[in-house]
């Protein structure tokens, strides 16, 4: 060991060799050891060889049908299950609509009739019905039930057939099968596209941050390994533990793993670079860097993962499944960046930093020496010290002003047309159906009851306001099924109110045990489950994250301060995003579950950066006093945490390039929120409040009452601006 052993970045005490500190120190030294680094690399190669092939099979277990999103136990979910008694195969209805504004001609009718025979030969097609003329004589409609053999292929073939009509005849394929096929196409390409977009963004940013043509390769390689392992783990959970995985959760997994893994890499590499200036031996430098950086990284990962696992109590299957999926990604990112990355860095040596290779220099043993390399953040820290009250007052007012945008947030679900950024064929077709047929045609409400009460149930359904017509009864296994066509579009608020009236009517039939499902009923149940999840999960996450912060910082005031600033940042981000969605993007609204998911990601990731800052501040405060510790902690972490925030925001921004409104909204709000938290809350608001309160932020711990600490300064002139 060199004489620099006691010169950790931050002037805090040396970790010693006994107890938990000693164990952590030995583990860090083991990972970065001269021989054991090769063992670590070999273990990862074996792990990747064993589980890597499973990553490519994640798409095989994705569930993008309605059941993958429905709340367990909801009435519409029960109807989906009961419908299996009325058919041998799971079917989706394709609605082929032919439209001519001047009126359907004889040639148009002949075309539609000839297509019926061709539709019967589509993959998984059952007996087509129609064509049915509209009352205004301007449209024809054919209904084709499709099994789930290959809906996308069947819909593509149906569109190709239907479009080969006489000039002036417009044809579209819509209905549940048409919209489902359009959605499936997006999810089929989402993983590869997001991986490419996120990877490109990370590489460009790392080239700018590191100013090295080769250093970026190691973090990106480690992130790819983490992603592959995460996808393999999620595949196994979906295959053997009944975990629900859909295209949305798989896409978010890709973005989050890349972003979080790169964040952890930035923090570790920055600390490693510090220690390379203080240690001639790179293995020793990495051991010190890993020992000092790992607690904050582990606490950050634990906060995010545990916060995400709180989603398990959600009623919505899609939300409950998202928690374990993304938590698995965070854990694998943590494992890769605290074992594989350090091993690779010491294997390749200092030359990875070329052309700015950090060299050992005894002058860096002085606590203030490293600050000279952080001129911008040294000046920002000095400003915080001199104008702390003004800074926290102005930034707080600015964030509160953004809260007024919350009035523009309409998180009550999206219509079929509102789910897409553009207008796919299924949306155009649905608009054509609504112009010429009962608006709910093609997506009826499904009523299932006991066959003994069939007549009473039929009468109740027919008498319900908002129901246009009722199908003939179909019986099976002692049950009867009716299809009720609604007067209003199936995805409209009016149709949802009709479903509520319909449920009240059939529930009142004695002994019928009637249930109402279908597309509109699913929307009703999903929205209500999302409202319940918001009320239940948000308080749980707040309590869990606060508890983690209390344990990490061994204080109460600082965690409360951190939570208050993060929640304010979340609400401000949500308000600003709502204004953009409505007045810039022109979106009709947001999914009912959007606020909860935005809260989970922004609070967990916002606390992330505050943990990195305040963990370093606590370390510095033990030797320098709290106010000086705040300024020094902000100085030495400002650059790397800001870089990490930029990387994470950029990776989530990749979601905004997708054609789905829900993914665009999620990508935008998280990217905006991370930037707001990184540049304003963590850089100005939290340090200013901490400086204002001084050592009281560590109450009730001994550090908050400690009289032996250096006297708290009254000005921000602790760190003279440099550079």
C-alpha cells in the first residue's frame, strides 16, 4: 500500500479494516485484484454463455392481448374467461369497411361479395359474415372472426385483398383485429429500435463526456451485458413464475437498463479517475474508488428497485408486471457495473482514458487539489453558499408555477385513435364505420348470464339507453351470451356510461348472475383500477423510499428534505408535460395509469441523484462540517451527476420516437423530469436548502449535534473560484 491510503476523495475517515467497512473494503479489493479480476471476468463470461441465449426469447413470452392489461377479478376480465365456453378458439373480429362518398355501386357490391370467399381463406379465419350495406347506401361492411394463429399476417392479407377494388372505392380493415395488428406491429420492432436509439445516444454522450475515443466501449459493453442478463431473467420469470410481460414493459426495460447502467458507470469511472491521481497502482485506485462509490450506487439501485416492486400491489396486470420487469433490469445493471465494469477497467489499464490519461501526482493527496478540476461547479457551489436563501426561494417559486399545468392533464384513458401518433389503417377504418353504422359496430358489449334468465336479460339489455341493437342469444354450458351494439363509439365516454347503465340493468335481473364485458367495459375497468392504484401505491412508495433514505443517511431531516424536493419536482414535471401534450403535441389525453408510472420513475430516479449528492455531502461533512461539506460535495459531484442525468434523459427521450402516444408521453415526462431534477433540484434547490439548515439536516443523528466538527462558515467563500 502507498502512503496515499488515507487520502480518500473527500476528507472523511479511512474505512478501516474491521466490521462492515472492512468486509466492504475486502470485497472491493477482491473485484479489482491483480488475479481475481480475471476470475470476475470469467464468471461473467460463463453467466452470459448460460443465460445469454434466453434474452433473444423474451418476445416469445410477451403478452400484448387484452388479458395482459386487465385488472384481476374485474367484471370484464371474468367475461374474457367465460367467453372461452362459447368457442373453441380465441378470436378477434376484423371489420372490413368499404366506402364510396357518392354511393356504393353494383361493381362495389360485386367486389365485396367476391372478397368474402377470399377472406374465408385467411390464416385463422372463421366464417365471414356480410357484406352488410349501410342505411345511407355509402358503405359496405364484412365481419371476419380471426383466431390468434397469426392476426398480423391475416390482417395484412385482408387489407391487400380489400384495397384491390374499383377506382374511388376506399377499403380499410379495423375492429379489434385491425387495431390489434397495428399495435402488434409496433411492439414487434420496439425492442430493436429502442436498443439502437438508446445505444447511439449513450455512445455519443460518452464520447463528449469522456473525450476519449476508446473509454466509452467498456461502459457500453457492460451495459449490453446487463441488458442481456436482465432480458434472460425476465424471460425465466415470465416462463416459470407467471410474470406478465408486454411490449411496453419490454421497451421500458431496454431504455432503463441502458440509462441506469450508464449512470452507475459514470459515477464509478469519475471516482476511479480521482483515485488514479492519488494512487500509483490502478488496482489499489479501483479498490478505493469502488469502496467509496458503491454504497451510494447500491442505495440508489435499492431505492429504484424497491420502489418499482411496490407496483406488485397494483390491480392492473400491466402495471403489476412492469415492477418486477424493470426492477430486474436495475439489479442486473447494478451487478454488472459494480463487478464486470471495475474488472474490465483495471484489466485494460490507464490508457483507456487516452488522450487525457490520469497520472499519479502527490499534489492530489491534498483534499482541495481535486477541486481545481471542477472550476464551473466550484463557482456554482460558491454561489449557493453566498446566495442560498435567494436560490431556494426563486427555484421553489419557479417549480410551484409549473404546477398550474396540472389542470391540463387528462389522464382518463385514450381512444383507439388517440393511442397512435399518426393514423394507421385501423383508425381510418373505425372513423368510416362510425360515419355509416351504429358507432359501436364491430366492438359490441358482451353480456353473459345464466341461460335460465335469458329472456329477462335480453329485455334488460334492449331497454338500456345507449344500446342500438342486441344479437341473437348463443348458449353453451348453461350460459347465454348476447352482443349489444352501442350507439356511441366503443372508445367514447358516452359508451362507457352506457356500459355502466347496462351493468346496473342486468345485475338487477334476479338469479341471472349477469356480467358485462367487451372493449368498452375493459376501458371502464382499467380506468377504475388505475385510479385505485394511484391512491394506494403512491403513498406506499413515498413511505418505502423515505425509510431507505433514513437508513442510508442515518438522519430524518435530510431524507424529508430530499423527498419534499423530489415530489415538488415530479409535480412540476407533470404540470409542464401536460401543457406540452395538450398545446404542443395535440394529444387527446393520457392513459389512466400514466400519472402512477410517471411518479414511480421520476421519484425513484430523482431520489437517485439526490442520493449521490447527499451521500457525498455526508461523507465530507464528517470532516469539514455540514455547510462546507455541502459546497464541496456539490463541487466534486456536480459534473458527473449532471452527465449522468443527461444520459438518462437522452435514453428515455428515445421513447418519443415511437408511434405510440403512451410511450411518447412516458419518454417525454421522464426525460424532462430528470433534466429538471438534475439541473435545478439537485444542483441548486437541495444544496441551497441544506446549506441554509446547516448541521440540522443530520438530526437526530450525532452528526447533527456534533460540536467537534469544524465551525460552520457564514459565507460561501470556502472554495475560491478557479479556472
